[in-house]
C-alpha cells in the first residue's frame, strides 16, 4: 500500500515538473486598483481573476481595493460581482487598473479562501464551502463573531452556553462527530496559523475559554467554513474535523494616503427569565408535616431547602432572617434575579491603513471590557495587530503580520457540578425554597461589624457562593501572540514562489486569593493565596511553488493547467507550568503573601515535553477547460513524529507516514449548454478525499504522556527536580494513523436572474483506525493500552435555499433557509471491543455509549447499577391488548415523614428485578438542524432576522431531576392540591386534604401495601393492580411531596430526566442605517453605518420540560450533553457603529 502511495505521489510530482517547465521565460507585473459602482461606492468582495485562469484571483477589501501579483503584462483581468455585469479589461502593461462596475442581474461567485490560504474562483471549487464577508461581520458586529455563524451555515452546529461566563466556550462541530476518543472541534486557521479549539468547561470546572477569545473581531475580513475532507485535505493530519479560516484585513495597496477606521460595540445582556419554570404557591417544608403542607407543631415554618410546606398566603411567620422576627410568608418569583446582573460589554477599535503603489499597511488597536451576568465575572483585553506588505523589488515582496493581545479574566463561571458555593444554577433551583428572599439574605448573610458569615441558617451553599463572589478573587491573565512572515517571489509571469513562517505563543498566569468566613476574615488557618502559570508555543513553516496559466493543447481544445508544490513543517513546543500556594491557610487573615503561610510551602514545577512535529509535502494540479469544467487533484504526505518509536525500541513499526490524496471536480454546465433563460447558473460538483491524524506526543513509548517533573525546595533554597514517568499504559509497537475517507456530491443552481438559489450537498465519511485507550490485560503490569480500532460513518445532506422575491433599484428583500441532517453510525470497533463509553455515569444519571452497529452517541441506563436504572414495565404476555401493558411497575417502599406514617410508593427498576441490562433511552444526535433567515434593504436602511432550530436528539437534565425532588418546579404542583389533580387523603391531623399523588403505574407481582384505616397494621396484596385500583381497595395514599422527594433526585430512573432537545429560537434581529454620500462628503468621511443587533430574543418552540433553557449544557463536548445547574434565559442587545475616513 505504501509503495502505491509513493508511485501516486511521484506521478503528480513528475507532472508538476513538466508544468513548471512551461513557466520560466516571460515577465510578470503586479496590478492593483479600486473597484467602485456607478455611485462611486466601493464594491466590497468583488472577484478579480486572470482571464482564462480560474485559480489565480483575489477579492476586493472593505475599500474596494485589490492587488494581484505575478500577472502577465499582456494578459487580461475579469471583474465579477453578484448583481453586476462582468468586465474584462486588458492589462497592456499597466500596474494600476480602476474599474467602475455596472449593475446587471447575471450571477457569478466570489473568490473562496481554501486550505493553506489558497484562493480559488468559486465556480472552480468542487466541494461545499460557506463564507461570511466583511459586510456580514460588520452588520452583526458582536464581541464573538464565531457565535454569529450560528444557524447561517448548513452542517455547522454551534451550541452556546446561554447566560454563562464571559469566557465560556461553545460546542462546535462540522458534519457530526467523527472521533470516539478525541476532540471533534474543527481547527481555526488565522492568517495561516492553525489553532485547535480544546475541550473545556468540564463539570465542576471553570471555563476560561481558548486562545480565540484574544482575537479582535474588528480585524476580520472574512470567515470561511471548510466542511469536508476534500476542502481540508491540504491541512493533513489536522483537517479531519473541518476548518474555520479567518482572514485578517489588509491595507490600501496602490492607494496613496491614510485611511482611518473607528468602530464601537456596546452590548448589554438582559437576564429575563428563570432557567426553568418555578412554582410560586408552596413554601419551605418537607418531611416534618411538610408533605401535608402544614407548619410545625409550634406553628413555625420548617427551615428547609424543600418547598413542600404550606401555601404562601401572606401570613406573618418566623422564617429565617432576620432572626426572631416574623415576616410575610409570600413567594419571591424573581428571587434568583438578585444574584445576577445585567452584562455590559464594550469593544472599541481604532485602525489606520495606508499604502502606495508598492506597499500597504494596517495597524489596529482594540480594547474590550466585558462584565458578565455573574457579579464580579469580568474580562478585559488589549489587542494590537499589524499587517503590512511591500514590494522589495520587481521580484520579491514581503508580507508581515502580528496579532498580540493581553487579556485578564476574573472569577470565571462554574460550568455546573457540585462545586461547593459555585453552581449558581443549582442554588436558585435546588438549594433554596420558593419563599426565600435572596435579595434580603444578600444584605444579612455577613455581620457588618465582625465581617463573619452567619452559620445559623441552612443555606450553606448560598452563603458559600455569596462569600466567594463578594470577597474571593480567581484571576487569569494571558499573553497571546500570533505572528507570520511571508516572502513571495515572482520568478516569471507564470511562476511564483513563497515561504511563510508562523509562530504562536500562548502564556497564562493565574492568581487566587481566598478570605476566611470568620470574624475579620479569620480565623488563623483559613483563607489562602496562590499563583501559577503555563507557557506553550507552536510553529508552522510553509513553502510553495506555484505555476499558473499554462496551456495544454489537446487537439483543438485548450486546457489551462496550474500546479502547486508545497512543503510544510509544523509542531508544538514544550509546555512549562508552575504553581505555588500557601499551605494550611493564612497566619494573618486577609494578608496575601507566601510568607504568611501557616505551613511550609512546596512550589511545583512541571515540564511537559509535548514536542511533536510533522512534515508534509503537497502537490496540487488544477485543470480548467473553457472556464466551465474544473478538476483539482491533490496529494499530501505527512511524516508524523507522534507515531515514531525511539531507537531503543527496535521492534516499533514506525507507521509515521500517511498519504492524503483527493480529487474534486466542478462543472458549470450552464455555460456548456444552451440552458433555458430561467436557469441563470448551474453547477455540479463532486469530490473524493482521504485525510487522517496521528496521536498525542510520546504515545508510542511505554509510559506515554507526561514525564512530570516536580520541583521541591530544600532549606538551602536549592531546587531539586524529581522526574515521575507515567508507566500506566502498556506499549503498542504497531500504532497506525487514523484515516478518514470521504465522498461528496453537490449542486449549485441559480434561477430567475439570481431570484432563487439552491445549494445541495450529500456526503459520506468513514473514519477508521481510531487510536483508543482500552483496559490492558493484567499480565502487562499496566492498566491501559493504546489500540487502533473503529470505523465511524457519518453521512448526511445539506440544503441551502435563498430567494429574492423583491429587487428594485432602491429595495431588496431576500428569504432563505439552511437544512442539514447527519447520521453517525459505528460500523465496527475492534475484535475485542464492541462498545465504547463516551460518558460515564455522573451523579446517578445515565451513560452515553457507542455500540458497534449502532448510532454514534446512544444514551443508556447504567448496567447492573441501581441508580439511574430503567423503569420496569408491566407486560401481560397472555393479553397483548391489556391496557396496563407498558405502564411502569411500582411497589411499596415503606413509611417516612414525621410522624412516621407517610407511605412511600415508587418505581420498580430492572435492577430491582435482577435484570442488569443496559437500556437505550435516547440519542445525542439531532434528527436535523433547520434555520430561516430574511433580509430587507431600502436605500440606506437594512434589516436582518434569523430563526435557528434543532429537531430531535436528547440531553439529560440534572437541574430538572433535583429541582423536581424538592418541589421548586411548576410541574411539581401536579397532585399537590385539588386544582392540580390531587386526590383525597387524611392528613396527620385527621383532616381531609387533596394532596395525594395520582401515581400512574401497576404494582409488581407480590407487592403489598398498607391500608389507610390502619397505616401501621397488616398490608394487603396489590399485585397487578394499578395504583388507582389499589386506592379503591383502601390502601393508604401517598402525599405528592413524598412522591417527588423519593422518586426524583439522586439515583432516579434516568428516563425521568431525559429531555427532547427540540427548539426554535429567534436568534438574531439586526437593523442598520448608512449615511448617504452627500452627508459623508460634508463630514469628510467615506463610510458610516450605525446598527442595532438583538440576539437570543426568545424561543418560539421549546419542548424541554418546564421550559428548561436549551442553552444549559454544561460543557463544550458535543458527545456529553447534560446540565447540572441550568442558566437563566438571556437576551443580548448591541449598538454598534463603524466610521471610515
């Protein structure tokens, strides 16, 4: 197989050399200029290509400027833009060509930025892509433009965590998850530098975000989404999950003078609705008469987080604070709101651009000040960028770029979990009753004189959160630098060369300060102080040799052939981390110094040798016939250091080389045939490709992973380094690279002079040889072993439809929809592995699995585990039409409450019946994604709206199960009074009340239950009876509060917390106004636009229980969808303007 790959690569290389031989004799020039319309407005995003050469082109910037290098002086340029007539202009040796475009209804496509930064004419691309231009970015103008892609690109799934922290990450996948044991996020490519978005924000953790948050969105010129393997094959082992390519703005090449750009975004986040619908009828109380809805024997209110107490009727009751005083017993419907604040974000950007005939530059500075909805959760960023280009002489040009940012975040948001005092979502829905006045408690939980936190109330989690929020500091500072240098050479008019170097530095420093909760922030031994840091880097070098516009004559036909040879070297440098913290608390409270530590400090220093390197050679051939039929053949071979074995392991197979071929074709058949007038443009495309990936550094060695080096200081202050190799993973001497094979077909159809546009794609991808960590056999002495296994198949369709029902000189209205469907399937795993756990059981809930032959991401109950087990169902085998069939089995569990007379009935699980099976209850993957958008413009006004939705799939809500168990939810009102379906029963006072729960179930075989007439006496047989039938026999009914408290909460049957993850949201509404030219001329300005944008305005459809917020998922891993502590609903409003001189 390797020998065939070598012959294939040599064939492409030989053909390229023959193409290059045609490219050594003529002269070339650089052409630049400005493209405007009849109103002298710049045409942004216009396509300029060399006539007859579909691969050589560019696109105009925000000022309508363009620049092309290596252009034949006797050639011609084609100027194209949607809605304008195509113009062909002879160069005739000129270096400056300005063009005024006239409107026309003919449709043509823009230039597309593809892999390795190569630009291609859109009609020549043989795979699906999607781009967001400068105009779109400026129209939305959000702090995070990546989230602004949500719902706008078919096949791109972005899930944001609603009202979360200012640095919280999003879950991003393109065409489904493809890897069992690795990150499924796409790579981000910023001006040639690849950034991998890591999985962050695990449960019980803080999500500080990734390096992307340090980029300035005002510097973006375009964002391109490369979806399939054919689009990303040239990225080699990094491109398996797709790529999001960000291109930065440049200067004013070929245009004298300076340009100034000022932009401002002011954004506020409004918390407008609780994360889940809460009840406001019953207050605090639980087992001590609370299940009967009464007060305690002395007439006081039980101090409990449960809300199964009496009705909140306004009576004066001694509750909890202030101590010893009676206050009105009333609900506080918005008690959760006082713990949040309105978020306020600001991004100010100032840029200067300039240029002349042979050079240009752009320098910008931006300042971001982002205050989140969690109090004292803050993010600030200073970002500076520079991009310049200059012609050194007639042959060489130099392009440089740097993006530097210093950012600081503090008190990052907890992403869910049982973090003590950190999970605000659980505090507001689970840890406090509905009569809790949180605003009052905020002012009373700390003694104003002694500063001590009160300890008398049962609200330990709430006071812990308030103390942490108000006093403690958790801070993270980052230095981020992305730099690139590119040297280009115009060897001949048909032969260009370039070499590019990129370096990415990412430095992190942390600091935390904790105060004690006692008097004067003591006592001694409480509180603490610490610092830490981490530094890492990555690099990328790319050399390219490009032969263009070579003619190959075959009979009477001429085929234009372009070729590229590329060599790339990239890798990561080592990672250094350190931390130092006080030991045993502080001697003097609130004095944050290491010398104030109670015990001796042991600093830690970790050196993680994550050095890995990859070298790749690429060859690209493009064939074009009459600018109608295009074929691109690519081949890339990577040599991966992570799959090499050390020399002392001489039996290692060294499968470190992997070959990635691809072929894609595009046929604009509307130019080939005489098509009907109603078909403006028709294109068919197809691609076949192969990509793959290696593994993490040092995985091939025994004891793979990290050689942890801890630094300890002796009394003489000398550092002693101790190396601790990890030997927990057994050696595999034959690891192979993962491989992904993909096929894609599609079409691009435009009708009625661009009045109706349809883009369709079908794809099928198989990812094989997944590198997985499995349990090792005992004899190896290790607990784990790496293997190659798996064949994950993703296939799906994408459909984009856009129509323009109204188009006049002053007015334009468009409507569109994006639809995508993906089906992930585990074709096979391994001969010894038939199932793979994607997420283990968390807090008594379900698990998520990949089963051989099944869907990718199946939600199941646990195997042979009582917590979270599946509910057993009644099945009358002798009577299939029995109406009881399928109902839950129930049984009598015993008595509870005070007095000890409340009967408890609950669900019978498969585990209770001795059936240890794992039951499938849901799936991660949605049935499909769907969005609708519309835009309208009239003269200088513009409007845009987007509805974004998801149908099908599930996620598990811990928020629902726990909030149900304490009676906080609106749905927990069912059965608690006659108005809400409660049945009659006699309470402990002998009164008839209507709070018996109407349990829907059938008693299991052999079940017995106590009689209401004698609750502690002899029980009767209720086998096979429904609960209601048993009530007619006289059994003692169960209060609704007891049902919720004992059947929900920890260990509840998993299906009770499963959510139908179907929703449609009004995602975005934007309105803008651009000043007309006559006013701009008086102001001496070129452009001014002001806009209002509203995002996440509300849900039009929400099938989650109790209106649970769909944006409550607790981390950014798409394969582990669950929440624990839902976030409230929030809307974001922004005012933005852009001014250019």
